[in-house]
């Protein structure tokens, strides 16, 4: 039995890290161009005649991501996880090749749209749920979340040096190659398992209306939309500020010297806030403070002009707030979503995130006028969006400090109402939902209070 358990755990670990790697490499390909995209796009045919397309092309992947991520997830239920993920990676690679060969802003826009159409996030998360046991699900998602954060940070630091060494076209070619290699990892490393519906990982149309009407989740959806709208809009103009021909601050090849210390210091500064938010149960207070930091940082950017030290301080503050919120928002979605509705809530949340990236590119593209170099106009617009978010965040109620735990239901012949009532009587159990079709019991629990062994015993004994 111990040998079987060890084999199972090794398989799970290998699968989790492989899927996190696929997730991370794909996002690395999207993020790598972020700090160099605007400068590169300005040199393409048609960019100066249609400058709005520069920003739109930067955020275009977000539109098709938002449109296709949920359909891709549902298709993976029908056709299998691996074929759908592989198809998405092929589409992403094709979009990368189109972008690499683009000589006009219009074709670069087409490439970015196609890149986004390879929306495999939902299918990867569903495959993760197929591969891991319920008790390891939270850890698996944490590893994927950490991978996403690392991919974003690494991309900001490596982007400019890579663009200097191999060009932005080279970055797109590398992205295409990595996507193809990821297909090999998918089929060689990750074992074959049957697809199964998992409410914590997948969209459930039956609860979509409830999720869309939940005021707490709506606040969080606006938050992630605003966060990525601002991020993308800022990076439409920030690279141009740094290389402005009238007031050059940093060459493109040297911009890592700005991003590396900013990212490292912002991560260090973030940690105490996260500890206070979770351990001291001050999550709302930390959340609101982080949004206020975002507002202050973008106002600072607008007032910085062409002072590199002022821009560095503003960027540091921005990423302190950004990192806190990127870590806090998924946790809040999990806390506010009802048992069995987390997958649906997360799907809506992620769609809002990608749509925000598109709207940020659109906003930056429409506001920025190359001939007038009106960089601060974009920063002021983002500050207004974040100020609205600050007001919305202030109206959010404090979350309950509960986590979802999923337990297997031995068979369908259960007294569901009786089981629910017995579980709700246990200390630390806040909500219960039993799903015989999935063979699972979803519980919202206070991790430090509830007795897991007693809870499992009740599930096993109820008939």
C-alpha cells in the first residue's frame, strides 16, 4: 500500500509541475513582449498612420482569450483534455509565427488575435483536477499560481535583453518553438486519465446566473478587470517614455536594470502585507490599501515626466500593489464563492482579467498620440479607473476566513439532507454542498477549527 501511495504521489507531483510549466511557458510567451512591444510596433508599416492599432495589438490577445477560454474548457469535456490543449498550443504557435513575420501593424494585430485564440487555461486547470486527489487540489493550484507570477516577473526582466539579442521577431519565434515543445511534454510526461467533471475547476452553467448576480464576486471581477486594464494601458506608453528621443532615459537593452530591482524589491515588500492579510485576518484592509497604492503610483507616473528615479519609485509602488492584488484576488474569489461554484466563479473572473487586458490596450492606443507624446494622459486615465476601484473596494464586506475542502462520497445511496445537516453541526464547517453525480462533498471550512477525521467519518457512516 505504501509503495502504491508513493507512486501515486510521484505521478501527481510530476503532472502538477509539468502542467504548471506548460501554463507558465505559454504566459511567458505573452508577457515577454510587454515591455518592448510599443517601441517595436512603431517601426512597422502603417503604425504611424493608425497609432491606435499599436495599443489594440498589444491587448488583442486578451479579447480572444476571453472569448474562447470557457468554450475550450467545455470542449475538453467532450473531446478530451490533451487534444484540446494540444490544439490550443498549435493555434498559439501559429499566431506567434504570424506575429514574427509581420511587417505591418495590421498583420501583427492578426498574430496577436490568433495567439489569444489558443485559450487553454481552463482545459489545463480541468486536467489538473483530473490528475490530483481532492486533498492536493489546493496545493496544485498554488503551484500554478506561483508559476504564473514567476513567468510575469521573469518576462519583464528578460524581455529587453532578448529583444536586443534576437529582436522582437526572435521572441515570437522562441514563443512558437516553446509551444511546440510543450505539446511534447503534454503527451510524454503527463499520464492519460479519463476526464471527469470537477465543480471547483470547471464552468457549471447551472450556477452561472448565481455567480453573475453575487455582488461580492462582481466587485472582484471589476477589480481584476481594472487591474489588467491599467497594466496593459501603462505598458502601451511606459516603454516609449523610457526611449523617448527628446529625453532618452534608458536604452532598450538596458531596461532590465530598471525592471530587475523593481520586481525584486516589490516582491519583498509584498510579503508582509500578505502575511498580515491572511494570518491577522486583515484581508480587506490590506486589499483596500493595495488599491490605494496603485492609485498613488499611477498618479506619480503621470507627474514623473522624464525623471528616471521618479519613474522607478512609481513603478516600485505599482508592482507592490499589483503583486498584493494578484495574490489576494483569487483567494477572495475562493472565499466568496459558494461550495461547488468556485470553478464557475473563477471562469468568470479569468474572463474579466483577459477582457481587461484587451480594454487596456484599446484605451492606451486610443489616448496616446505619437506626435504629441501625451504619455501622462494614459496614466491619468488609469488613475481614474483605479480610483473607481478604490471606491468599489471600500464597499466590499470582509470575507470569511474559510477554504473549500472536497471529500469523496462513497456511493449515491445517501441521505443527502441528513448528511448536510450533520456536517453543518460540526465546529468550523460553514457551508456544505453534496453532489452525488460527481461523487463529492464540498465543504467550506475554517482550516484551524474543523476536525477533518470526524468529518470524513460522518460522510463514510451516513446512509
